[in-house]
């Protein structure tokens, strides 16, 4: 295993503990420029449940108190709470072809985006140890008075994510600090996603806040372009 990832996994609670669970759930509220442009949503908290070693998710309420969204990379659905499928889309990634930052989303687009992002955010860095993911330590990032080690991650096509190649940054304590990627489903802008306020959930450390900023063409963070913010509470593995 890559040495940097091995140290990060130990710092976050250990890969063995993570693989002993099948799901992680959290209550979240979210917003930001991207969601305002794409798919304005009700402000009430939602409950998300994602797989650990399997990329699955469900989010409720979704478009109504009696509805939920389900996601796997090849299919998204909006369902009633008792499982009746109201609408669905197969190969949902294809629906984003030609999108830019201003292209509106329909509910199934939002279900796809929410599905894969929550799987990534609630499982990182543990999910980086899954089969088929290529890892390479690259040049570190100087951030204030800290130096963050950088892990370039290449995801296989079977894993839905922001972009195939991303960079995860870790502090001296090997805890996750930031995740960089291109937002391919919205025109490919470069994004710096900061992880804050790690929470101990069943012995595993998970960021309690995410703040994702658009960057300029030189990779500099645009602090007035907060694309996504997410606050988590009640995180639990089971």
C-alpha cells in the first residue's frame, strides 16, 4: 500500500475498522453557488446513507417528505419511502454531456451528483484503498505555515466521481485537509474542497464540514466563489 495512504488510514481510525462496517449515515445541510445555479433546494436537513466498500447512496427527504433518491453509478431513482419508483435514469453520467456551470439540473441530475459526492465525502480517505484505484505521492502544497503532503488519485471508470484524477492533501498529522478535482459534470472548473472539524464516528474520523471553492486558471482559490458548503451532524457507521 502507498505509504502516505497507509499513514492517513491509521490516523483516521484504521482500514480494518472501516471495512467492518457496511454503511455510514449522516444528517446534512448544504448550499452554495453551484446548487443555487443548478437546482435550488429546500433548506431542511436531509439524511444520507451511503455504502462503504460499495458505491451506493440514498438521500431523504428528496423533493418531498415522502420521497427519497437512490444512487448507484449506473442508475439513479426517485422513489416513495415504501420503494415505489417514481422516475429513474440509467447511465446518468451521459445526461451531463455539454453542461457548464450555468446549465440547470433536473431532479435526477441532482440525485446523481448528491449520490456520488456523499459517498466520496463520508468515506474518504478509506475508499482510496479500494481495488482499481491508482495512487502516487506528488509535490506537497504549502498552505500558510503548514506543508500538506499530496496524493494523486486515479479512479477507475466504475467509480463515479467529480473527475477521474484528483489530489488529496494531508497535514503533518496525516489527517485529510483538502481534496482537489475538476468538476467535470459542470464544465470542468478546478475546485479546492476543504475538510474541517473532524468528527469521531464509531472510532473513525470524518470531516464534519466541507467547503468547496472554485479556483482560477492558475489554481489559486477564489474565496468569493464558494461552490458548495456542507455541514454534517449525527454521523454513524453501521
